[in-house]
C-alpha cells in the first residue's frame, strides 16, 4: 500500500499529476481542486490510495488523509468504484458528503456526474454513519470577503485545467454572485473552485 507520496511536481493536467520521488515519476489521479494547488517544480505531499486491478495499478492522490478516508469508504457501496468516488470528492468536500449522507440529501448527491437518484438512495442506505459525523456547517464568506488575489487564483486554476480565461472569469463571477445570494455554501478559494467546476461540468453535460 502506498499511503503517501512526497516529491517534486513534474506535470499537471486536467485529471492527473506526475510526482518525481527519488528519480521515479509516479502518475497520480486527483480531483481538480487538489491539482489546482500544485505547481510544476514545487515539492508536494499527497495522501494516496493504491487501487490494484488485474490489468492495472492506479494511484489516487488527495490533499489530506481525511479525503483519502472518504474516498476509500464510499467504495464500500455497491456500484461505486474509484473513479466515481473521486468524482464525488471533486464536487463535494468530505464534510459535504458526510452532511449529504447523514441528512439523506439526494439532490446534493445527484449533482455528482454518474450518480442518479437510485444510486444516491443506495449510497445513503449502505454508508449509514460510516463516514463519521460531519462538522458544523459553515455558511462561508460572501464574495466581498474574497480578495482580488484569491479570485485570480480560482481563475488561474480553471485556465490551468483547460478553460479559456474568458470562460473562467465569467464562471467565477457567477459563483461569487451565487455566494452573495446564498446559493452556494462557500466562496473561499477551494469552495469557489468546486462551485465553478460544478457549473462548467453541467454545461459540458
């Protein structure tokens, strides 16, 4: 089991990164929010989970151990594999998933590409309280609390993931308007990025 990787970022793309650890480049799949925080040439530590199949060995990386725990736990649900588990963490934070499961919020779960209503029902039924107790929900800051530098970070992250500057800028503006209207829970950098990815993912769908 490869529980973590510490090394230098060699490359970053839409859904994966390459981490150089002692001269060996490890291909690691991760969420857009995790990848957006990586910079080529900088050192990084990722919590990881190794998924072994008959024809492959795939490493999935996370910003912290809690994300890895949730990733591994949700795969105990029938029909949920590593790719769908990663998609769940791309749309929701670990505590966001805990709250959705605990409150049987099917609408929140079906926002994840690949999860329909029946799948969401199965997830809440089979997971129960195995994800743990969610932290107290934080209403999050409004757009007025997000500085220009933080806004630029989200735009730059989206551009780095393949969208044009115009599309990224317009999407972030939409996210911040929704934050002021309390349509999204949070407008910090990570929260705004997740909300932007949900909007862009819906448009692509």
